[in-house]
C-alpha cells in the first residue's frame, strides 16, 4: 500500500511538469522582469533589480503553503477532474491577457471556473473540455479550496508583496514630477489533489467519500497560480500592502466559511462566489480610490532629498538607507537636490556622514566608508523634475 502511494505521488509530481500553466507562468514572470527593467532604465538610466527577480518568487514562496494545503486536500478526499484543471488554466490565461496580474486572484480564477463548470453541468453543454462533468461535491470542494487560496493570497502579499518595489516617475495631476512604487508578483502554489480512476484505493474505512463513481483514484500535483500587482504613491509600500493583505485574508475566511456551508446548502456556494468576486474587486477599487485621492508621498522635499529607492548591494543599502527616508545633510552640508548631494559627497571621497530623517521625522545619523568603484551617488534613487511626453507619463 505504501509503495503504491509513493509511486502515485511521484507520478503526480511528474504531471506537474506537464501542466501548461507552469510554463506560461514562467514566461509571464520573465516578461514582467524585462518590462520592469526597461522602465527603470527609462526613468533612472540604471537597472534597479535584475530581470529575473519576478521569476525567483514564482515557486519557492509557495512550496511550504502548497504542502500544507496538500495535506488538507488529500486528508479531506478532495477530487479534481481534468475538466476543472483545463477550465481553471484557460480562465487564468484569459484573465492575464485582459488585466495582467491584477486579475489572477483565486476570487476570479476559481470563482469564474466554478460558475462556468456549474453552468456546463446544469445545461449539459457538449464541449470537449467539459465532457468530464464534476460532481457537486467536487465543485463545492473546489470552492472551499478557493477560499483557502484567498487566505494564501493575503499571506503572500504581506510576506512577499512588499519586498523590492520597482520605482517609477509619474506626472501628477498638476504637472509635477512625483515618485511611485510598483510591484508585480506571480506565485505558483503546487497542491496534491485526487483524480478519478487510477491505481490507488481507499486505505481506511473512515476515509472520506471521494465521489468518483468508482473506487480507485490517482494523485496529481496541480499548480494553482496567484497574481498580485499594485502601485503605491501615497504612503510607504509596506503599510499599503499589509493593509490590503489583511483585508484579503479576512475575505478568504468569509468565503471559506460560506463555501463550507455550501457543502450542505447549495445556495451558499453561490453566496461564496459572490462574496469572493465582489469583495476582491472592492479591495482593489478601494486601494485605487485611496491612492488617487490622497496626497503624494514621494515628491521633492523642502528639508532634504527624498529616497524613492535603494539600489541593491550599493553603499546606500550597506548604510541601511530605506525608501521614504529623507537625507537632510551629507558631510555637514544641507542637500535639497541631487547636485547638492553629489557636491557634498565629493568633500570626502573615502567616507560619508549623513543626517537622515526617518519615517517619523526623527533624525538619525548614518556614516560609513566609501570604496573605489562604489556608486558615485551611493546608489539612491530620488524624485527629480522631468519633462514628460504623453506616452511616458501614462
């Protein structure tokens, strides 16, 4: 028995590498990285993060969570069909073409998949990919998993979404140059699920009913894709992302509860879908409204030089400078723009002492040695006035 389970688990992992979403996600992550680098060079004439940064977050960040959810799906006897996998993949691809990473939330991918699969089952659609009609129990379990993945989305936003934002410059409504921070993330959550038919049979009498219409099954490792895309200009990115992440977690909790009740009362499954789609849309819309109506945070300052971003492995990163801080003095000289800052750095090419205002406006002193070959401006990016054309400003 144990031997069969090991073989099926290995075969399930093999099926993971046959799933088109795996390679589609890799392509998306690579393209997103190169597009980001092009923007960074356009705005600052330098690459801030390397092109493969998005790719590095693709799979490793979701492995542990995928293991936890796999224990839940296997332990509960959740069954997924090839039609569910195919529909989910198609909807994920369509949503990325329509809304980029913004729509790759389980609220939309699994919510819309549930609606399509349920409609196909109810109306007996004669479509090849929908020929293997899943049971209502499987569809309800699919929705419960969607609620759990919404919770995962919120956790991933808080853990990984606020790291390494890409800086950009924008033209404000009044024609002033302002700074903003953008992030795109795509995560794959690999989860083991049961497939109908195969070499395995129920090992214990108390094991949940798999609802296959048979007594045998196999394992498959399914890549569930989650996307995240956000632009922040009114506050520090960590604060905005954490706020939205907590809201998504609570949304996932409510959706999970409604979907679980839907296992017994079908109407609650549709309530769960409604909560998921409307709730996730409202969280995104509310963030945009807040960003557009609030005052800009990353703007030229009267008391110093606002740090928009810090280049990795630069002297600025080694000195502990952070996005949102203001450099008031460099080597005893007040610095209100980059020219003053550069001149102040030249006073001592081997050492620098900075007077920095932190996020709370409190003064802290930073000092350290400079070495030959270091970035001539320490490796900080700031907001500078710039002439815009219409294409660039958008």
